[in-house]
């Protein structure tokens, strides 16, 4: 079970679900990116499963159970965490 934080247009999440038998959840605070990612995966044959969720509050990981994911990754998302949120708080909220 994989969580892709800041999944954006879905590239890495789609690749993982297409090539491997994994359950991938992509989250992003931008609704238009989530919609684009969902359209991008239409018709793609997946070995695993894939879902994209709008998550407007990037530090609200409590909505997932403690054992929801085996792997959590993020590609460049930390660069976009607002300063007022504090990057260390963001990282600690992921590790909860």
C-alpha cells in the first residue's frame, strides 16, 4: 500500500499501479490536478489499484489509519509546503 503525497498529474502513481501489483493512493490539494490524473488513468490497464483524493489540508494525515500504508513518498512536494505550516511539522504529521 503506497501513499503518494502531492501526486499532481499522477505520473508516478499511475506508473506504480500499472507496472506492479500495489494499491496506490495519490493525494493532492489541487482539485484540477486530481481530475486530470483521474482522466489520465482512464483506459490504462493496471496490475494494482489506484485512487486519487483531494486533500486540501496537507497535514491532515490522521484521516488514514496508522497501518494504512507500507510506503509513503513524495516527489518535490516539500518545496511547496507553506512556510507558516513549518516543514518540520509537515514531516512529523506524516510520521504520526
